[in-house]
């Protein structure tokens, strides 16, 4: 679309970038049907083409209103519209830039500003978040039923592997996951340990910056990126082979560090190298699928040396269970691919293939490309729309009667688990259990903790 930047935006990098993105759009509307909020609300302005038009008008000098802001706020930044677009419009970048430009002109009501400031302050500080979450969990018995459902007890993490390994990888520390789902990092470390890798979490690293980026704090997002580059760089220099991410929302943000820091001479080269070394845990583990497959069911049946060959540990291999569900049949799973995994990182089918190779029956379901409604802080800022999307997503996921719903991002797992009839877990926890390394913290086989 022809777009002429208004004088007030000339020279502003994000406005120039946004205008370049808008110019790629040919207004064809192929993206509209892919958009969850358009499907829910049926309003052109709650779909990608309508939102692009709103941003274009702002770039050309129109004064945005609270209504403009609302339509942009309702966007999940799920990026389901991107693969549907024949012109390669980078809608996710446009949405972030457009929101920032609109927020400069439209002052939010006090309570909205307070909620956003609280989310930025609490969710990005792991210690504060863990303390508040721990307190809330203690108060859980006296909370209203709706809040009790949202606030599941934590599943214990089990042991972190203690073996020294010749090969090493980094795991990003993250912000909410260690407190919300403590078993995910531990399960990741155990699976990597079984493959012969030691997992290091540099203590100085922290939140990837995605929360600040999407809550209109680009300076805070850049600060987080620089802090993580500083924390990870010495480990990479010392021979760590990859930066592993097990929350795809964080992975999408980390993969963007090279772009975010492109104009910073002190960080641009380091960021580019870090991005090249960053792997979603699915990409990394899938390369070892054959070794893991030997380890899972046959190792349990034979109790033997074939499985032990993965990392030379006969005891763990002998304890490995086979991938069976109720009645001895293969465990039936559905995999909810987070938007950040399938649209952000463009990793599609990798986890499903790995799960099937390890013996699970992976069931198809309808509308797998649609967002579950979690979307970072969206479920907190737009709870009605987020709950509608969750209801639709769970109906689709549970229709084939799975034993388990598996996913790959902390936000989706917590959001879906609060409304699901079957357990919702990170897929790495299931692999961990299949390797018999879950330390008595079963995903499939036993009762859940607390509920
Ligand atoms: S990012 Fe998602 S919610 Fe936003 S316009 Fe695109 S498809 Fe719709
Ligand atoms: S599909 Fe792409 S080019 Fe067509 S309207 Fe949507 S964003 Fe614009």
C-alpha cells in the first residue's frame, strides 16, 4: 500500500520500518481468515488487514483514538497471519511498532497503566514473581474457585543431573517458568544429560525481554537483551555448543536479538553469533531421535545395554518405561504447537515427529494453527477473549480423547491447564519420563501433585 510518512514520524527508525512493512501489503485479505480475533469478533478492524490500515493512517498523520488502541490491543501478536500472506508482510514487527506509536498519542486510563507497570515489574523479575506466586499458592485453599483453577500447584522439579559431561550447552534462565513450571528446566537438563550434554544456566541471565517488548517498553527489552548477551557470551567463548530455549515465546525473542541490537556496535556481532547458536530444545533433541528411540521402549523391555549406550548409564536405562497409556496401548497425545513455535520460529512438525518416533500416538485435531489465547500477557490484559480462545482450543484438543496435551511454551501450558480435563505438560517432561529419569514425578503414569 502506498504510504507517505507524516512529518512528525520522519527520522524515527520504528516509524520508517513500519512504513516499509505497510508498503509491502497489497490489501488482498488472504490473512484475514487466519486471524483468531477476526474469527471471534468478525470485525475487519480486528483482523490483520484492518489493523495494518489503522497503522498506515497513523503513519500518514491521522490522530489515533482509544478505538485505534483497542483494536491493536486485541491483537494477540500470534503471527498466524504471516504464513498466510503472499507478500511477506512482517506483521509482528508492525504490530509492536504501531502500538508504540499509538501509545504516544493515546494516554491509557490510570488503572491500565498501573496494571501494565505491575506486569512489567513483577513478571520480569524471577525472585519477586516466585515469592508472590508462592504466597498465592499458600492462600489457594481460601481463594475463590475461579482463581484456584488458575493457580495450579507446582509439580516438583526432581533432581538436576550431577554428572560432569564433556559437552556443554546453555539453557536460558527465563523469568516465570522456573517458579510456574519448575520441572521443565530440570527435565530438559535430564534429557540433555542422557544425550551426553551438561546444561549450564548462567545466573546473570534473566528474562529474554519479550514481556517488555510487547508491553511498550523497547528500552527495557534492549536492556534485557544486552544483559543476556553479557551473561551467555563467556560460556560460548568457553566452548558451550548451543543456547537452548525450552519456552518458544522466549526463543522467538532471543532469535530477534541480532535485529534488535543491529545498530549497537558493542553488541551487534555478539548478538548475531548468539542467535546463530540459539536452538529450540525441539530442534536440538530431534537430531538425536534415533538414539532416544533406542533408549525408550526397547531399553525398558530389555533392561539393557542398548539404552545405556546413550550416555553410559545402565541404571537409568533399565528403569525406562515404554510409551504406553491406559490398558497398555500407545499413549495418545495431542501437541499444541505454540504460535511462537509454529509462526515465530517456524518450527513445524518437529516435536510431533519426535513424539511419534518415541512411541506416542500423536493425534491430529482441528485448527492447530490458531492461538490458545495465552499470548504472553494477553490472557491477563484481555481475559474475556483469551478465555473464549482457550475454550475453542481445548474443545479441539480434547475431541480426539487424548491421555495428555503436550505443548512447548510456559504460557500456553499454564493457560490451557487451567481449563483442561486432561493433564497439560511440556513435551520434554514426557520424554524425560520415557527415559525413566523423571525422579518419581510422572507425567502419564501417576496422579498429579496437589489436584
Ligand atoms: S497477529 Fe494474530 S491476532 Fe494479530 S492480526 Fe495477526 S493473526 Fe490476528
Ligand atoms: S495477506 Fe498480506 S498482503 Fe494481503 S492483506 Fe494480509 S498482510 Fe496485506
